[in-house]
């Protein structure tokens, strides 16, 4: 049996993440450029078992034409249309990220809920009880089953009222870096397992907490030199220049927040020690 070949319409950052995980599994992955005509996408998809798309990068009408040509598309168009009908609320300073993946045989996986603030992401979200977390995750699982999701989905909701939906990320979750450094199975590997209908992996945390944050700089900065100080101060920091992220795993949330925020401030030149 030969390894499957997957087509992918996504931005460059997502392509790199999927390429790494596809290579590990031996899966072929064909990157289909954004902005191509529907006819060209159909042509490029002919040797793919199916294509995965970011619905924000291609219109529903194009997806329907591609599907009519015989190309299988994930997430399903019906799921995209169902989500588009949901009411959206304005962004808040504190939000929650709930990520779910689902396979064609309805195997479902979720990760611990992540708190999104202006500076950092914290997984699992503090100040949420186990009962609240279960309620939120079950609500997300029910939604995934209801829309017959195949692939992955991130719901961004109000931290004070999880029933208020703020945003949707189909293929590139805000919390994906957290899971890539701090979960037994990261999002991009799990997404591939889901669309390939393979058994899903363990999505629990490797440590009590994961804290990640954005790295900011400017075109005149030396983005490499800060490593000398930051890695000496804390060798456990995890950097990702593809996404401009820094992260840390551990058990002491207060210390972790201090370390990640220090790394952000030092990296952008706000502090020099």
C-alpha cells in the first residue's frame, strides 16, 4: 500500500508545520498556491487523495466547483457553511481557545483549554474549574459532531462567557505553538491523523502548564543575539522563528509567566538585562 498524497491550500507558516509532520509520517503533501484559478486547483488536485483548505483563503463557490469535479475537500463544505451561520461577538482582552480534531469515523480529540491574553497564552486556562472545562469541551465536541467536522477547528470564545463565539481558525490555531512544544501530540500531527482517518494521538500536556507568547522586533534588530542571554538565563525556553513565538513548560505558573514575559521584553529591546 502506498502512502497517501494530500493537497494543501494554506499560508506559508502552516505549510511549514504540515510539511514537518507529513515528512515524519511519510505522507506526500502538495502545496497548492493561494489565488490560483479553480480550474488550476482542480488540475493540481488530480493526484491527491484529498485536499485540505483554509476556508478563509478560498471562496465557497470555488470549493463547490472543485468538489463537483470529484476532488474530496476537508473540512467539508457543509461544515464551513454551518459555522458561517453562527453569531460572532467582538474581540476581548481575554479569550479562550478550544481546539478539536475529528476523523471521518468520528474519533474526536481535544486539548486543554487555553487562555489568550494580550501578552501570553496559558494552557490550561487558570481560574477555570474542571467542571467548567468539561462543559466547554463537551460543547465543542457536540458542535464538531453536529457539523460533521473532518480535520481540525479552533473556537475563540469570550473568557467570561464561553457561549459567545469571537472567532474561528480552521487550520492554523492561535494555540498551535503551545501544543507543539507542550503536548504529547501536537495539533498539526493530529490534524493529519484526523483527515487520514488514523487513530488519534494523546493530547494531554507534558507538564502542568504551557506558557507561550509572541516575539516582537524590528528590521534593524539582531534576532539571533538575544539567544545568548535568554538561553543562559533559562535553557528551557522554546523559540520558534517561523511563528515568532517563545514558550516554556513547567509546574510553577507564576515563575513561567515571569520568564516568558522577560524573554519578550528583552527580545524587543524593552529591557537590557
